[in-house]
């Protein structure tokens, strides 16, 4: 049968992995699709030494692939937003299906691009944009389609998870471990997107849209990084039975959707708390199934290629036997009724660490402020004053409360003469199965 022809734009790590897996498993993939899939053209700036492209048409112009009338599916793996958006738009206008691993492109421009794709009756697929080789988008959109989703919570950036894991196991500082991560190739020279949570926020935006049927709203996603986490906070959390993970959390409440990325204390007995190193994991809590955890490699050449090719196969099957799966899983326009809540209106428990003078009456002042804001203390840890020091470390765990109340209390506590410096605030989540 006539093969389905693929054009790959970008032959870097993921592009090279995609090319090699397609070539290695071509017979198996052809059996699953019903006809062969052929890489007909590649656009790349420089050769990939791991790929033999001698029998493939090669160009340096990515738009030549979008304009090639022989190409059925364009695979966008160049990254970035500006050129990638223009490329994908051009491919869609040319009647081509698109597969991408570009989370920033989908999170920021997805609403526009998916509308264009619907108009031209083509598909845009992006399984590889979230959690690498873990098929979490398909799980949400298809496997859990009968369920009402309560919460999606995940470790969806391997660099940040590697850093927090190493800080905990070695007692090292954030700066030292970041340098190690860069030396190992886990972190970029400019690690901002990873360590400040931007990468995770792109991914969470996509998951939340599929989970709750809302438009993609990256600009509404609260984002906080891990650069302020200290080895002391990690140790204190451990003493209280918690681990600190950099989580993306999307949770449905009656008032709206919580959409946030930040460091989070979670009980050390939770499976998610025990996901270490560069691995990713996503917890999905629903009404019918309850909690399910998806774990695996969140990056890498062939794990990500696996997700890219899964999308190619889905589209190829639809070409062979037409049926349309909406990119975000909803046939009707996405709902504007559920708004993303301001961060001050989100509800969670908190870890608070402060440095206070060690004399009578100080704790009374602090607890009075917390009480006035309706904040209850779940656990309290006071460290001994070190020799030559005047202040003691006080660590508190609170019950669940609105963030604006905690922010107000922190402001008042920091104004006390007996409190030295700023109060450290880290959110907590027990990740319990609950109907919110």
C-alpha cells in the first residue's frame, strides 16, 4: 500500500530518536497502522552522527517541509515558539497533520493553532510535550474519558527533581547541585525554564485543559521555582515526615480551578514522594477510578520519540480509517465557566520556618497572629539556639487554609521585633483522595 509520508523538522536529540525508532521498528509500526510509514524529508541545520539519512531528502529549510505536497504529517521538533508557530501554521494551512513535542508552543499558542487545525480539518498531536515517554495525555483524554477529574499533580520536570533529590541525599546546596546537574547534561547552561518552574507550568497548562475542559491558559498558571529551597528546609521536612518535591498541581474546586507550580511538602509515604532523580510521575485523581499514578522517563531521545511516534501512528490510523479525536478531548468549545483561581484564593497547608528570639512571650505573639487569621497549627518543631546565636529556628506545619490568610500572617510575623528576617513559606499537599 502507499506509505504515509513523514517530514521531520529538527534532527537533534528527540528528532534523531524519532528517526531511528521509526526505522528500527518500521515493520511492526506498519502492521499496527495498516500501511508503511516513511520518512520522506528531514530539515536540519547540521547532521546527527547517530542517524543514517543517506536515503532521505534533506534540507536546511523547515518551511520546505511544510510546503512539500508529498508530506502527510509534519513532525515539529525544532523547539522555541516563533519559528515553530509559523512552521506549524503553514503546515496546517497546507493541509498537513502536525505532531509536536513543543510544550511551550501548545501552552502559549495552542488555542489559536488548534482552531486553525479544526478549520482545515487536520490534527495537531502533542503527547510528547508532557512527561516525555509517559502516555499521560492519552490516559487523560482517552483512558479516563468517563471520569470527572478532581486533581492532577505531578513531578513533570526531571531537572528540578534531580536537584531536589541530590540536595536531600547529599545535604548539598542548591547552587552546588545545579552545577552537578549542568555537568551531567541534566540542566541547561541557562537553567531558568527548569528550576524556576516555567517548563513545568507549560506542561501543567496542557494537562489542566484536557482534565477540566478549559482553554489553555499559561498566563494564569502560578509559577514558583526551587532556587530558594535550602538543605535545612529539606532536613526539617524530613524530620516531620515529609519530602519536598517541585509539583505542578491542577485541582477543581466549586469556585474554579487551582493551577499552580511550586515546591511542595508531601508525606514521605506517598508514592509521588519517592520519585527520585530525573524521573517524572503524574498523579490523576478521579471520581470513578480514584487515584492513578503514571511513572517513567520524562525526557531522553527514545522515551520522547516513543510519544512522538505514538501520535504519528494515531494520525496514520485516522488517515487509513478516518475518525477524529479532538486534541484536548472535547467535541464542543471549551468552557469559560470554570475560571482559574487567583493564588490568594487557593487552599493548602503550609510549612513555615522562622528565626525568633529565644525568650518568653515570643511564641504567644506568633500564635496570636496565626489565630487571628484563622490558621491552625498541625505540628511544631523548635530547634535549640546554637552557641553564640540569639535566635532559634521555629518550624510549623499548618492545617489547610487560603493562601491570602497565610500571606497576611507572615507579613505581621515578620514585623515583630523578636523575629529575625523573612519567614520561609513552602506549600504542603497530602494528595489525599477527596471529592473537591
